[in-house]
C-alpha cells in the first residue's frame, strides 16, 4: 500500500509544496511544531532513510540544504534544525524546522494550527526564496 507521502507525490493528496525536482519534494508539515516546518522526501517510496542508496541519500541531503537555505531567508530564525524520526509515516523523510532556541525542535509540544490561506502564504514565501 502506498504511503501518504507517495500519494502526495502522485498528486492524489494535496500539499503545500515549497520545492520540487525530478527526485525530491519539499512541502509544509500540516502538523507543524514551528512556522515553516518543512518535510523533504525522496519521490521513490523507501521506508527508512538509511535504506536509500548512497546517491539518493546524498541527493536528498543536498536538496534539503537548498530548501533549508530558502527556509531561513523566508522565515526569520537563527538556524534551521534537521530531524529524522520516520516513525509516523513509512516513507523516508527529513524535517526542517526554523529554530531560535533548542526548545523549538520539541516534537512533544502542541502542534501549531494554520488556516489553508496561512499555509499557502508560508509555502509561497519559502518557494519564492527557493527559485
């Protein structure tokens, strides 16, 4: 069965896309822990990040770097944190989270809530910096 992220890649489920190329996709997490919380995924469905072959893993990291640089320009923050959890969705993914303090990357804190328009505005700001 296809993961929710594979369904997003296939266009079966909408997302707030911030960047995409032939192999990778970056979109806003709909349950963010910070404004601008982005998920970066390979388009090929692989459950575990470290099961990706070396070329796909390095490509994902380089793509994530480009997204993180755009994210930092679009969302005021000191740094962009990186987290790999992979327990909720069986599809390799990287979390990019704008940080102003270490507590900003606490996944146990309440998730932020945004309207569709707010998500779209955030995604557009990041996408414009990525271009």
